[in-house]
């Protein structure tokens, strides 16, 4: 079986689609951007854990912590699935 290496953007897409499909749908992958209005709508209704995960994922996308992600806060409010998604990324980080 031949293994195909995925580029960072594809890895991000797959990671995000599994971790939080609603955020995945805010992206226009053909233009490499997301719709800020759609993300803001998600954040309006997000619980604290989901809000922390969104801030983390967008920080990965932008390659910087411009959304004030706090790992201590996140650990106390994110679900097990959200924490596992962050841990997966931390084990093998990629920058789309």
C-alpha cells in the first residue's frame, strides 16, 4: 500500500471536519479563507468549550494566537472530544 503525504492545508481540513464540522463549513477552501460573519454566529451560540476550541482552531489557521486561546481555561471547559482534537494537533502540529 502506498502512503500519500498530505499537505498542511488538507490535514487541517480533515482535522477540522472531524473535530468540529460546523466550523469546517464556515471555510471557503477554494479561496483559503473563512467567513468571519459565520464564525461570529457560531461564537454567539457556542458554549465556553466550543468557543475555546474555535479560538484554538482559528489560531492554528492564522499561525498565531490572535484569538486569545488559553490552554488552562480550555482544559477546564472543553469536551473530551475537543481536548483530544487539540492534543492530536499538539502531538504533530501542522500549519496550513
